[in-house]
C-alpha cells in the first residue's frame, strides 16, 4: 500500500465500479488514474471486512474499517521469476504467459498468482513502447471532445455576434456520432452536452473517454488525473466511469479526433454560409445534417453508422436512469464561528458542532446540500439573495435558539399583556437600535422582571422610566429594586386632571 492513502471518495468509486458496474481491476485503475495494485489492495481490504456496494458508512467509519489490523495482511516474499527468460520464451511460437506461469508455479508452488505474474511482467517491459491498434468492444467507450471550429450566432436584437462551440461524441464500435452546439466549453455546458448525448444514444456506455480540458479534468496527470467532482457525480448517476486521455497522446482518443474532423467537414463546412440567430436554430440545422451523416453508407465497411449502432452498440448499452442528471456544482467551504457557510454570497446554516470544519457543498438550481466526511449534515432551498441568512433552528445552540424564536411583533404582544407603558418602553428600546434584533435581549430582560415584581409594578416602573427617559434594562431594574415605581402605581398611573382657574388663559388664548 502506498504511504499516502486514497481519499475515501475514490475508494467508494473503486467499490462502485467493481461491484455495481462489474469493471475489471485494470479498467478501474485506468478510469481513476491509480495503480492496478492499489485497486487490488483496496478491494482485498474491503473483502476482508465484508464491504461491498452500496456503502452506507461515512468516510470516517469506512477508513477505520479498511485500515484496522484485521484488514491488513502482508504476505511472505515470493520467488521472483527470471523475467529476461520469460521475455525471450514469449518470442517462441505457441508460448504464452499462461504456459510460462504454470511452469513457474510448478517450480515455486507458493509463487505469484497468474494475474500478479502478468502485472509484474508488464511492469518489467515498460521500457518498450508500441503503437496499439485499438479493438473497440460494442457499448464500451464513448469518446467526447469539443471541435476546434466555432459557429457564429447573431443576436437578432443587438446584432452582436457570439461564437458557439460544437460538442462531439463518437461511439467506439459503430462510429455513431452526436454533435451539439453550446455557448461555452465551461463545466455547465460540458455536463449538459453529455446529458443530451446519452439521451440521443438511448443508453449508457461502460466508459467515457475525454480530453484533459479544465471542465472535466482538474489535474491533468498521466498517472493520476483529477476528475472534476461534478463530472464524477454525473458518471455515478449514469453508472459509467470517466477515463481521461493521457496528456499529449491523441491516439488515446483517435475516434473522437476523427469524429471531430468528419463533423467539421460534413456539417460545419456546409453551414459556413448560413446565418443563425439563435442556438436552437443552429442545433436544428446540425441535427438534420447529423441524421444524414449517421445514415450515410461507409464505403469501406458497406454499412451506415446507424446500422452498426443498432446492431452493435445499442444492444450493449446500459439503460438510462429514470431521470436525467441534474447539474450540480461542488464547492469546498469552511464553517464560520456563527455556524454558517458562505455560498455565492448567501449564508446557510449547519449544525453548530461543525464550526471551523471543512464541508463539501452540492448546489443545484434549487437546493444546497452540505456534506461532512461523506455524510449529509444540512439541506436548504437555494437562495439568490446576497448577504442574507438561511437558518434552521435545530442547527443553533440552545442559548441562541431561545432568542431566535423572538420577533419584534412577538415582543410587542408580550409587552402589551403587561401594559401600554411596558409596550411603549420595549418599542422605544428597539427603535433606538440600528436593527430591532439588537434590542431583543434588553426587552426580554425587562419582561422577565415581571416574574419577581409582578405585572403591576413592572408597568409602573416602565411608566416612570418613560417619563424620565430611563429606557434601559438596568434603569427599570433599579426603579423596581429601590421602590420608585410605587408613586406611579394606581393613583399615579392615571392622567392628572386639568386645573381650571380664572387666571389660567388656556391654550386658545395664543391662537
């Protein structure tokens, strides 16, 4: 095992491809960009502890089970074959690796198994490179890429000319071709084109072979390419796997390279003198010529692409899922001290125990899901409002939850039950703050004084506080503690009666 462990997300993909898709260890290694021996080791560890697919464990539990002492066994050192002799013997007529392995096991009964024997021989002769003519199995590979040429599309209102990019997909066995115009080569258009291509085919191939464009591959590496999380998510939805072509190895995707050339010559060249005023209009023209291309007789093979597709690829394709893939963007985020994460300017809550933890966010057009170590911890409706909060009360600490349940209207109602002066005082406190919520704690503290002094005394104290401008929790508590509210109770609570006297002119005198 390598010293650096694979991410549990990749381990899950190894198990899915093996048990759900029936892929070989070699194919899994190619798809995920990891060593075949590494794939075998993780599958062996999983088999020891009884883990198959689907995996219901979170990432922490999965890692713990795989790397307990029970899941690890280091076999004894085995006798090494004479690889130079093996290589020389294979040049003889009728000699195979199976025969040489049987002779090796007869001499060393505790030696390597056949698969490991073949792997080690392949590693020994890596210095020899050869051009391999690929034999494409029906329903196995779909080759995808963008064409180099773009098509201008004119905005009918502004006259602005915008370049449309053409996505091309070709099935390996039949050469059945799909093409579609998109506004960009970005992730959303890349995923959308794949969804449309699979719908066009009416099934799912075992592998999707792509170029190392940024929308699909985050890290272009010959040995361990990084697959975009959204792209990988789409592959899981359709039950297929992604196999990036090696960097600067056009032979790995010769099918689509040739398919792009055919699309450029047969379709785009014929459309070069036409004007298009919408992407829909352009795709309609492409689709008409595409049907003609697939129905056209290939002279060397004596049949059309569609005929080969219907007899070879279509029966071998896996069925489409019930629902097409819904585009989702993945993003890493860290939980702030206020137990919220910032996603495109809007703040979404998570359980407060996850403060400062790194989460993975899955965002669709309507929902936001947050995951911690592979386990979903929160789900929200997506909001486009910037600098606003979406908070679930269960995510809050109990102390915060208590205050979150209060609103200005509720505080006013509770204060009115005590009396108009109490309601007026609470309203004055909330008006004095930039945000009413900043006065909630003081108002709740004043209302709680009724438990110790009663509603009548609290109402009298609030009346005195309003009269003298003492509108704080500390002032009201001091009035009650010192008994200054008593002069405002009962008689003092009523409005003073007006004074009638001959020497008093009254308000009308001055008008």
